[in-house]
């Protein structure tokens, strides 16, 4: 029973300590990122030509990513069309095989009924 009595208090103490540690770590990480962003901005303002070049490169990569998205969408639609064609072909073959199976079943039953006839 002693283990059960201490479980609730230990659980809540662990949750509180974990929250505090997680908050401190999160604050340190965001502070580090903020400092890096400030350094990047100061470098860009110092070299406006370099800033323009980096902005142009960023725009080009964004456009390339958009073009890739369009290409992916086109490829997806093409694949969907091909899948639809394959499904239609499969359905046609099933119908044909169904007709063949139905005919063969009928001929087998005809043969059986003929063999039942007295000779």
C-alpha cells in the first residue's frame, strides 16, 4: 500500500519538474534562434547586393517548388487516368470470362443430362 500512496504525489511532482525543465530548455532554444535571425538581418542590411541576390535565389527556389507541385499534380492525374483505363479493361475481361464460364457450365450440364438419358 505504501507504493500506491506515494504514486500520486510523485507523479504530480514529476510533472511539475518536467514542465519547468521543458520551459527553460524551450526558452533557451528560442533565444538562440532569435540571435541567429538578428545576425542574419544585420548581415543582409550591410550587404544590400548580397541581400538582393539571396532574395532572388529564395524566390527562384520557391518558384521551382511550385513548378514541382504542378508537375506532381499532372503526374498524379495521369496515373489516375491510367488506373481508370486498367479498371475498365479488367471489367471487360471479367465479363468475357464470365460468359466463357457460363457457356462451359451450361455445356457441362448439357453433357450430364445427356449421359443420364437411357441408351
